[in-house]
C-alpha cells in the first residue's frame, strides 16, 4: 500500500522547498505503484521504466501548483501517469510497435535472455492480452485497485468518480475479467 | 449496491489470507453460500490480478538506481541562486496573483485614506469625522519641527476653528458653540506659545510671525463681527464670547 498521507505531506512540504532527496523518498514510496499501472498497459518494461521517470519529473515540475489544487498526492501522480500514457500512445502508435514475438526473449545480438526473464515477459504478454479485452474503464479500475493497490477512495479521485460508482464499476469489471479469462483458456 | 459492497469487503478481507495459504478460494466461497455464484468468479478474477501484480513488479534494483538518476536530473534542472529558488517555490500565476493583489490593496487603501482625509478636512464639530480631522492636524504638527512652520500651522488651525464656528452658527447648530469657542481659545494660546518659540529660536523671524498672527486674529474678529450682525439675537452671547477670546489673543500679542 502506498505511504501514509501524513508522511507524504511532510515529504511534499520539503520537496516544495527544493529538497530533491525528499522527492526521492516520495519516489521510492510511490514509483512501484505507478510502474505497475504503466506496465499493465504497455508492451515492454523499458517503456514503463522510462515513463515512470517521466511521470515523476513532471510531478516535480508541477509540485508548486500541487497545493493549490488540493488533490491527494497519489491521485495527482496517477493523473500525471494517465496523461503521460495518453501522450505516449499518441506519439508511438501501438500498431506500429514491433510485434512482441519479434523481440521478446532475445537480446539485440540474438542470444536468448535468461529463462526467468522470458517467463516474466510471457506472463506480461498474457496479462496484456486479457486486460486488453476489457473496456478501458474496467481496465483502469482493476489496474488501479488490484495492480497499483489504491483504495476505493483514491481510485475514485483518480478516475473522477464517486466511491459508490467505483464499487459498482469494480464489481462489473471483475465479472468481465473472469469471462475474459474463460475465453482465453 | 449492498451485494457489491459485501463482495468488495470479502475480497479485501480474504485476498491476503488466500495469498499466505491460511484460506483457499473454496473455503472462502463456502463461508458465503448465499452469494457463491456472484462471489466465485470475482474472487477468481481478483486472485488472477493479485498474481498479475507480481508479474508486473519492477525488476530488482530498479527503484534504487532510478531514484539516483531522478535526483541527478532534478539537481541539474534546479534553478541557481536564491532568486531562482524563490521562484521555484511558486508558480508564475501565484506571483502575478500576489503582486496584483498587493497593488490592488495598496491602491484601495490609498483611496480610502484619501477620501477619509478629504471628508475629515471638510468636517465641523459634531460630524463623525471631526475627531479624525483633529487627529490629522495633531499628526501634521507632530511631524513639523521648524518653529516658524509650527507657528504658521497653529495660525492656520486658528483660522480653521473660526471658520468652523461661523459654519456652526450658519447651520443653526448652537449646542456645539461653547466647545468650538474653547477649541478656538486653545488654538490661539498654542499660536502664542509657538510665537514665543520662534522668538527664542530665531529673533529675525519674530517680526513677520507676529505680524502674521496679528493679521489672522484681526481678520477673525472682523469675520465674527459680521456674523454677529447677521445672526439671530439668541446666539449673540456665544459670538460675543468668541470675539472676546480672539481679542484677548490680540491683547496678549501687544
């Protein structure tokens, strides 16, 4: 679960005064959740890593504006992450990306990667394939709730919906996911 | 909505126990037979997502290494110098808003003070701003250090008191006349004291200052005499008293 709000508040206060180490602590707390959110929607790990860094650099640049908006920090980060992802899709049309079969499991020189890495890549491809069968809002709610481990309240803030609406959406999304898994099998 | 809430709670409560082997999917579903049909597929989906979470985790050492990289990037982009650091803490909008609001407040205050001073300057005894008028006069005196200037200021205030007295009579506000006479007397006494200080400080300035005060008091007497002739009989005594006060000042000058 991402860090407590009190801890966040203190680190944000220091980061707003220009303390990059405090922002580094915020990064350690929240980067794993942001990474998982991005990786669940991207074809490869390198892109997810690059975009995670980009999200936090944008967050650093927008930090002075953050207090004025009064949004919880995690929701603020996930909104940046969502916008960064949208920009990424615009810049690199997904259809034009290299097909996973052509690259996954091999280094540039053609030697195979370790078995563990290949297994993880295949697992990732399977996750993407299943999630991509769902409606975008189902994908978002499941990714935020179960992959990034946000609370219903935080998810509601990120998706700009009420907590009740998130609960209903999650209920339907889980059922849809189960159906998608059945189809896959 | 109730079922959705219940299933969400079950998932939140039992997902960790299934994960650490304390429970199984079947054992959890058996605990809630009335909603087994709805719960089972959702719990299965939630378990699949939990496993997916591990597959989507960052590679070992990534957070540590990328943190260093991020901090270096931030360090490079940090504004140099104290001015840059101050500007980093607030957005351009914030600065524009702060400066604009400060300027607006200063302008508004200047407008209010100016209007108050103007209203006070035109006020006569009994008006709400009359106390402000006296306060402003005292403030002006407090910041006038040259004896000649102070003497001139007292003469100006003496003329003011006489004008106020005339206005009170013309407005028929006779209740304020005794107090106005007392203030006129105080101002004439203050003028005489100021004149003494001029004499002590600068002998050459004594002559024109004395002539000035004499001229002022003579004019005041003339003004009050004209007022006496054109005013009702009932207010004659008060005007006469004011004339005597000014005449006493002339006598003191001689």
